[in-house]
C-alpha cells in the first residue's frame, strides 16, 4: 500500500507540473523533426547518430539510474558512453517503437521550448517506472538535454 501511495503522489506531482507548464499548442513540425532525427536513431540502434544529438553535459537522473554516484550534469560523456547500451536497451527501444511524434508534450524553459517523451515499464499490468527524454532546439537542431526517471529505477 505504501508503494501505491508513493506512486500516486508522483503521478499527481508530475501531472501538476505538466499542466502548469503546458499552456500552448505543441508544434508538430518540431516533434516530427525530433522523432525523425533523435528518436528513430535510438530505435534503430544508430549509436553515433544518437550521440550526435545529445548535448553534454547531459542533465537529469541518468547517472543515478546507471549506478553512478553523481548527478547527470556532473558526469562525463565517457561515463555516458560506458553505459550507452545499458541505457538504450531493448526494453526502452521497444517502448519508443510503440510511440510516435504525437506522444511528446512540452514546456517553456528560460532557454526555449523543451519537448519531452516518456517510455514506461509496465509489469503485470501495473506501472513501475518511466524514462523521460527532454529535447530542446540549440541553433538549428534539436538535442537531448535531460533524462529523468519517474517512480522506481527503470533499469532495476
């Protein structure tokens, strides 16, 4: 029961954040570009292309999720590379395969619009954890700027 209450609180807080930040129409031209140039390479396991679409230092929970004892912004690109195959595993790629460019939501940051897409792990019909990939336009291209985990560690 404790775990269910904890998950309910996370959903409420995440939902409040999404609704508080999302107050305008999603630009599907942007989400189509992100899908084609950033998500499809993950699904197709095009490692060099994926790495070229990540802005380092990469913020968020990814380092903790990989067992590193530091925040993502403090971890190096080499540490990410060592964990690349574990992070972009078949489970995450399969979940992304079941989504499309309409699965993004967005919010405004000080540096511009950020688009995010989430893949969730469901076990025995119950939600366990999610990975959220955040993308922002830098110059003329979109880059992954943050990875967050919600709920339990997606990689446990």
